[in-house]
């Protein structure tokens, strides 16, 4: 769907797709924050062209997020393959955290110091946290 002809409608859709509440999106789009805002926003969101554009923008935003996340994970994979030991360990931690395998606090117990871990040890750690 092309950009909406009404610039306030387009701005409303963009702000709502970015995660603003409908009221916030309306105000950011230039609508007055007064006693009629909730009523007018309710009417606005029911318009077919607004619904369609908002869904399109939400999908674009989600696709961009997924693409960015994938690019970050790929970059971490390159560090794991070719980085120095300290960077490899941190890249493993970040990758596992991004994939939901680790909580905010990371406690890894090992009988070896990080510098003593071989590439095989690191790869074994990585494969142990992947699904």
C-alpha cells in the first residue's frame, strides 16, 4: 500500500506501528490532545485505509527487527569462528542470551581458565546452548 495521502494519517500509523499508544500516536501526528482525542482516535483507527497501512507498517517493523537480530547473530558467529578467546567467550554469551538460553546473570563454572579453552571447547559450549 502506498503512503497515505493525508500526512497526519500517515504519521499516526508510523507512530502506532513503532509502539506508541493510539493516543500518543495521534498527538505525535498533530492531533490536539483534548477531550475529543479518544473519540477521534477511535474513529480514525476504524478507517479501512488506516487499518491496512498500520498492519503493513507493523509487519515492516517486525521484519526489520528480525533482520537486524539475524545480522547480529551472524556477526557474533563470525567472532566465534575467528575472534580471540576472550571475544569468542563473550560472543557465545551474547548469542546464547539473544536466543533466550541465558538469563541476565551469567555464571559459567569451568575447571579451566577462559584463556585455556580450545576452539573445540568453545564450539562444544556453543552447540550445548543451541536448539
